């Protein structure tokens, strides 16, 4: 577990642009079941080498004509229960932090694992997500 004061700015990086912070397994289940047409679910992380570009990339992806209708996030290493529950919906993909999941009609439709994120620029991450939004919505 990381100290709350350490992760607060990293959480706020997404919540200030409209992401719902999920902290329990029930919140994750409810979000996925009630998300409607589409959900972007981000596994946030302290990792600077991957999450440092992931958060800006995710925010940049929201500058697109087609967007997910619901935005949510869990924080690996902080919100353990919520993160573990979210990962159940990501199967068959193994646990990965950070990671980005896009759901359509409650089903996993697009997934970026850490190895897709790490080493990529924010722009590359954003373009990948925008392409998925355009294809799925």
C-alpha cells in the first residue's frame, strides 16, 4: 500500500477530468453492469515508467468525436479489492499495472497491457484508444 498523500495527485489526474474512482469490488461490479453502451476502465499505477505517459495519453484520448459513455479507474497497490475485481473482467489477460480496458455493452472489447503502454508516448497511447473508440462506437 502506498501512502495516500503520494497517490492523491495521481488519482486526481484522472478524477478531475471525469473518471469515477472505484475503491471496492461492489463498485466495480456496479460500474461494469450499469455502464451502458461503453466504459473506459483504467488501472492507475504509481509506476513512472508506464503510468507517467498512460495518464496523459488517456486524457488526450478524450479529445475525440467518439468517446466512451462512462469513465472509471481503480488504483493498483492502493485500492486492492477494486483492482482485483476489475482484473476478473480482464481475463484472459494477466494482471498488469497500469492497464486500460474498454468495454462495449458490458463486454471487454479492447485492452492495453503494461507492455503496450510502457515505452510509448502519451500520443501513441491516445491514438491507440482513439482508434478503438472510432471502431467500436
